């Protein structure tokens, strides 16, 4: 009888395990990258709404009227939720519809930011 060389995979019965491991690793990596991208999108949107809230508060304080805050909000495609005065300080709340996978994961319908300015 001839000599036969046995491979390590034949001896262990582990043929194809590297493919399964690589597929699981790539799936996990895809999930992590997707979640990171979704949270980055959420963070950027939240920052943009906060910046608009700051701009609207400064505009209202400078003009002395909430109408300036509303115009600033509308110019940036967001909605003025609330504008109130306390002495010479104005507090402005801005809202924007939340979009993207992070918003769905967090169950958020709107992103709201608040800012205060005075003169």
C-alpha cells in the first residue's frame, strides 16, 4: 500500500473553520462600523442644531425680539420651538427633525437644542 500524507485539517476535522471565522469577524466589523457612522451622524446633526440655537439667541438678543430668532431658525431649515425673555436675557429652543439610523435606534423624533444670550 502506498504512503498517504494526511493534512492537518483532515486529522482535526476542521475544514472550512477559517471561512466561518472570517465571515463572523467581517460581520462584527461591519456592525461596529455602521453603529459608529450612525452615532457620528447623530452627533454632527446635534452640533448643527446647537449652533443654530446659538445664532438664533444672539440674533434675538441683538434685535431685541424673538422674530429675529425665528428668521434665523427658518434660514437654517429648523423650527423655533420656544423663545422667552428674562430681563435682558433671551432663551431660545430650536428643534429639527431627527433622521438616520441613530435616530431610529434612540427613538428620537426631533433634535432640540437650547441657547441663551443677553445684551
